[in-house]
């Protein structure tokens, strides 16, 4: 597992399942932030999505929309 500013390659949905968290909005913000950081570090959305198999196509589309804001 890496340290520093990089998000570990541990699937957040394994730690905080989307929909299972009492604060789903916070979970969503964490996911979007993880994507932003990893994109900034040169990864593609498709590569990042492979690390989050629990995300649906609708989830990924919503993340893409959020990243475009």
C-alpha cells in the first residue's frame, strides 16, 4: 500500500460500501475525490473504475458528470 498523497489501491467500496453507509453523501464525496486525485496522478477513469468493481455503470456516469463540474 502506498503512502503520501496517493489513495491506496484498496477498494473504498470494500471499506465503505456505497448505499450501506449512514452518510451516503459523504461516501459519494470520498469516491469522487479518490477519482480526482488518481486522474491528477495520470490514471484514466477506466483504469480507476477497474479497482471499484461494485460501482455500476450509472455510478460511473454520475462520477464522470461530477468530475466535469
